[in-house]
């Protein structure tokens, strides 16, 4: 298990096909400024966006837009990003091969259409004790499995904002899944965020870790915690939502550009309209988070089991399944102690 650290002297060396040296009609002075600021990869430019590139590298905004659009074109040409105009049939066939990570539960995988999807954001919401963090720990293990077992033979980046990551849990889950627990731990990189600004810094630096450590899953547990604790009251709501909006769009670009799965947890809050809706809780973060997640799943308790309900998806019907939490992490009922 690694802990994410930051340094202005980076050893990150992207693949030549992704290097900013592939940009054309960009002056050597501008390229030097980009490299000096640590922006070495075309993917770095896409993740940050033109305004942040301009600010970080100290270049003119017009130059930044030119560079950003060129980077998009290059990545489109090599098949990393989708082209501007593409037949739906091409997208259909491409999605047939999209990567998916098992949750550990066949029921839960079925709810998600095969597992946690790459190039997408899967958001799980619920009260405390409903299994959100257990799902995150389990996914950090299953992503490392072979494709035949529901994995992607990749590693995990775990952004911990609530001090809930426990390496002991990774060890126990991997051991029961017949995996080397210490090798599994070695392949989980942990970044602990202490404030909302630190959370944003981690995401701005994450592309360097993703590109050099074969990351296939990024976990953020949770997306809203630090913002709810720092931006209190109606007077701070506007700034909170603006900051959240920027953060989650950075996450969206990371998922798309690096072709990884993103698993977010979100807190639940009391819903004033509960007498009419029949649901006493709703997800925190408002419309900013709701509109940005590709898939939104609500978790709730049901005795010793848990229920997961798909409430928002572009291609799944609203439905629910039963799963449980055992020694092996997330699993199906009657399978609490093994897989």
C-alpha cells in the first residue's frame, strides 16, 4: 500500500504518444512553461481544462485553448477520446468491450449491468452502516483479479476523506478471495484528504499516479464530507456548489481520459418531503452531484442484509437487489464467509 505524496520535482514520464511534445504549432517557450509546471502529458491538459492550464502554467488563455483543442484532436486520432461526430453503431460496438469491475456480489453486478463500469462515475448513497465503505474496500481487491473473475488486472487509488480506509480490511478480503494479501495491499495507493482544498489538490495530481501505477479504479470515500463540514449555512452554499461542480467535472474527465472506473460514496441527509415521497433520506450535494454521476445507487439496511436500488442510470431500469457484508467483503446472501 502506497501513500500519495506531492512534489514539484516529479519523475512522471508519460508514454511518448501522450507527451505534450506531440503538439504542433506551439512555441518552445510555451512548451517549456507547461513542462516547468509539471504538465507533461496530453492527458494532464484534458483533465485540468484550459482555464486551470492557463493558471498553472502561466500562459495566455488563448494559447491555453489552442493547446487544449490540439490535445483533444491528438487523443481522438489515437482512439483515447471519442471523436466529435461518430455513428451510434460505432459507440454501440465499442461499449461491448467496456471494462467492468465485480462488486463481489453477483446480485450487485447484475444491478450495475455487469459491474462497476470504466469511463463512468458510479455513486453509492446511503446512511452510515449501509455498506458504502465496505463496497469500496471490496472493489479495491476485485479490480486486481483476472478478467475471468471480474477484475481488470489493475490497481486502485483510494481517496479517503473520512478516515475510513483500513488496510486490515483489504488484507482479510483478499485472503478469503485466495489472493496474496500483501501484494494486494501494495497495489492500493491511498491519498488521505484533510480539507476540501487538499481534496482538490489530490485530484489535480492524480493523473500522474494513475498514469504510472496502472490504476483501473479510483475510489473517493466520500465526495461530500469535507465540503459539508467547511461550508456551513446558506451564505456558503453557492461557493460550496461551485467548488463541488469543478471537482466532479475534474473527476469526470479523469474517468474518460484514463479509461478507469470511478466509485464515489455520498452521504444521505434528511428529506423534508419524506411524508409524501415515502423516503426519509436523499443524497447530499444537490443537483451538482446528482446530474454528474453516471449511475446512482441507494443503499439501505434490511436486517442482516442490505438492499441496493438503482435510482438513476442512462440505460438501466429502476430496480433493487439484496446483498450482504461478510468476512469476504460484499457478497450475496448465504455467502457471508467466502466466495
